[in-house]
C-alpha cells in the first residue's frame, strides 16, 4: 500500500481550481485557490468519495477535465516554463506509458524491486543525514548542492493525477531523485544546465514532458547558448543517458557515504563538459535566466 500521503502537510489544488488557474493565468504566478487538507475536505468533481481514493493526494478527473487540463498545462508550460505546477501536471497527464515502462524496468531489477517494495521518500530528514557525510562523498556533495541553493527535499510537489498507487510512487520517485542527477552529472542549475539534465532524463525515462521542456524552452536562450545546446550539450546528454546505469534502479540514499567519483564510475556516469563551470555560466546568462533555471529544477 502506498504511504497514506505522498506529501504530508503540502497544500493541494482541487482539479477544478487547477484547471481554472491553468486557463486564466497561463503566464502569471501559481494561483492562490488552495486548501490545506487536499482531497479530504469534500467529494471530488468526478463524484468519487475520498474514502475510496487510492491515496490521499489523488484527485480524480473526468475525461473532459483531463483533456482540458492537459491542453492548458501544455500551453502554460510553454509560455512560462517557471510554472512548476503546470510542468508537473503535464508530466503526470502525459507520462502514463513512460511511468509504466519505468516500473517494468524496476520490477526486472533487484534494486528496482527493493525500491518499489520499500517506497523510500526523500525528505528533509534524509537531507540532514546527507549533511553528516564526509567530504568527497556523494551525500555531502548532494547536501552542499541543496544548501547552496537553499533547496529543501520536501519542496517537491505531490503526485495528484495518477490513479495507480504504484505508478504514482514511480512518478514521485522520478521527481525526487532529480536533484541527485544534477549532482552525479555535475550539471549547474542554470537554464542551459536544466535543459541538459532534462535531455538526459528524456533519454533515460522517455517522459514526454522532459522532451517538450527541451524543445519548448530553447526560444528563451540566446543564439550562442542555443547553438551550444544543440551542438554540444544534447549530444553529450544522448551519450550520457544511454551509457549510464538505469537511473531509476539506484537506491541513492544507500550510497550517501560512497565516494562521489567512485559512485560515478560504478554507475557509468559521464559528467557534463568540464567547461560548464557555474562561474562561466553566471557570466553568460542573465539573472532572469539563472532564476528560471532554478525554478525549472523543481518542475
């Protein structure tokens, strides 16, 4: 059984409110029509009592709602990629087949089976554990990555629109381990860096939203950045994503104490080009692009 709540204490949007916000505020900030107890307050718009929900944060949608929300979130995510709520919603609504493939791969792998059985959640408690790891370890590198950017492990939004509890966990797991991938592949949190890691993610998972993010956000890049993405970074992402171990079949939390470089060798991780230092990227990008990259990281 999936843990009763995939995101205890987080605010939830009702489907009708999410749809309204998506249609009316495509380029604005996330809407404020929220309540604190998720789907527990009332019967959902599809007429399913909360007592019959497969997990606490699940929000059923009618066929019309699903189609409208898919369209509106796609348009909104293209207009404003910083809208993590729309990007995440689109990922859930369009990623069913990809999530099923990911689950099948995990079921065929011993570590993947272990993860599906335990269903670990990456929380601030685990982040604090990572802080205690020695210098040079994967856990310490991850903790430093999060701390420098003032990120919290609990910040990831919950899964809401996937009915199958196990698939919902796979979707949440993919969302939560994204920060680990930034550390392992040594990708900065600029717009260009986020697009590159999204490309690796697309090669690994086949999630349509990751490919759409790469294709749709290119217009925000300067011509020289776009050229670099196409000529250098996307080919690297293809090589790195194809060469490395299946990223969903790594129990990252059990490797916090491992040496970072040794862990990269173990899982055949090819890091981003060495010229991709954050200081260089800061000089190339504008403040707005850097801020957008940080927001895309939590999509």
